C-alpha cells in the first residue's frame, strides 16, 4: 500500500473528512461524483413538479412560500454542482449527462402534481424522506458534500414544515379539501418509499459506500426510519396511509409495511415514469435558452481577466 493509500484509509478509519487536496482512489472519486451529480440533478429537476403550481397558488402567502422553496432547490443544485467540481467534474458535462439520459436523478420527480394538495404532500413526505436520507449524509466522509448537506438539511426542514402546515390547513377545511389531501397521500406514499433506493440485497453500491463512510445507513434502514416517523404524523393529520399491511410490530419495535413494487421503481429510473420525458425536455429547453447567458458570463469573465492583466 502506498503512502497516499495509507493516508486515505487512515482518514476514513479515524472518521475524519476527505478534502479536495487529498488523494482518493479512483472508485471513491467516481462514486462521489455519481452520487453528488445525481443529487444535484434531483434538486434541479425537482423544481419542476412544484414550479407547476407557482402561478396557481391559492394566496399570496402560499405563493411566496412556494417561490422561496423552489428557489432553495435551485440553490441546493448549484451548491452540489460546486461540490462535484471539487472532485474534478465539469458542471457543463454533468448537465449534458443529465439531459442525454446518461446520469440519473431521483425517481420521485417523475410523478405529476395534480392538485395543490400535492404541494403539501411533497413537502411532508418527499422532503421528509429527503431529510431522513440526508441528515446522516452531514457525516459523509467527503468534506464538501457533508458540509453542503448541513445547510441543505436546514432548508429541507423548512420545506417539510411548510408542507405539513399546508396539509393541516386543508384538513381543517371542507370535505372536498380533505379528500384532495387523501388522494395526494395515496399517490405519493409508495413513490416516497422508493426514494430510498432498491432493497439492500439489490443495491449494488451500498456495501462499498458504507465502507468508505459515504453512506452511513443502508437504504432499508432509512426507509424503515421514514415509515416509523411518518405513521404518527399521518395520524395527527387525520389521513390514512395506503397500505393495509402497515402495522406496529412490538417485537421489532418498528412498523411492518407491505411489499414495494420494485418493478415500478425500475421502470421510473430507466426513463419510463409518468413524466420522465417532459422533465428532461423542460430541462433541455432551459439549458438551450440559457446559452446566451453562459456566453455573456464567459465573455465578461474574459474581459475582466484581460483588464487584470493590463
Ligand atoms: N431514483 C433514481 N435512481 C435511484 C434511486 C431513486 N430513488 N435509488 C437508487 N437509484 C440508483 C442509484 O443512484 C444507483 O445508480 P447507478 O446506476 O448510477 O449506480 C442505482 O440506482 C442502484 O442503487 P444503489 O446501489 O442503492 O445506489 P446508492 O448507493 O447511490 O443509493 C441513494 C441511492 C440512497 C439515492 C443515494 O445515492 C443517496 O443517498 N443519494 C443522495 C440523496 C439524493 O440524491 N437525493 C435526491 C432526492 S431528494 C431531493 O432532492 C429532495
């Protein structure tokens, strides 16, 4: 083992952070770029389902909240692309990989937002699942990613609360509003459980990512944590989670839950979800429309650099 490898292994073993200046094995670098890029893409694509409701928010207050939340997601994406750049990735290339289907983004953002209750349920369940998955990533071994997660989790926590508060308001409203919430919960519950990824015995990356302390828990551990957390919240809200097998198991000290449709997750990840084509087409259009901005920014930077040299 070389001195560099020894240093890397010792840093991981001591639970210290790997920083951009440190040598890392190629596999670690690739895994980190893959995960950070997928995460960044998810934040950027994730602006679309809720962005769909900004012009139709039912009040100025709800509109201001939604605008702030969607802007936060853009910020998270940019943060994360910057973290990927510290590993030598190129932001432009990552975007190309996304819009050409060579890199993934979270399955959850391929489902449609049919009513305004979906905005609340995305905050409660989708952002709730994101927090559950991302809080442990604040202790991820790669420093820039772990530090980005701290701020992102704080903002996700606001997103989760605004969603839950929106739902509480709707549940205090009319029967039609309560039905709308229940319908949204029925549609988002199972896709939210799929966000945590394939089951552990079908997750090719978990073992190595745990050994490198990139991931701190397995997909199934976090999924279970999310179910346990959500059941009392659903009770308080007064909605039914759409799973007849959901039941407290006193021996395990956890809720048991029904089987997940893994074929659906595979289909959605491989491009065949309800909105995959629309999401990527929108992202591609926004990228092409932004061409002149990138050109202008580069020209401005070049001018300033020339000025500095003169
Ligand atoms: N949607 C899309 N792709 C997924 C999903 C999902 N829900 N779950 C797993 N995958 C992909 C993995 O990225 C991996 O892709 P690859 O073919 O490029 O290797 C493949 O399916 C196999 O899965 P795993 O071996 O379990 O992959 P991994 O160890 O990376 O775990 C996980 C997946 C849990 C999503 C992990 O990457 C992670 O924690 N990422 C950071 C969080 C994140 O990206 N959140 C985005 C959504 S939340 C939000 O933005 C609000």
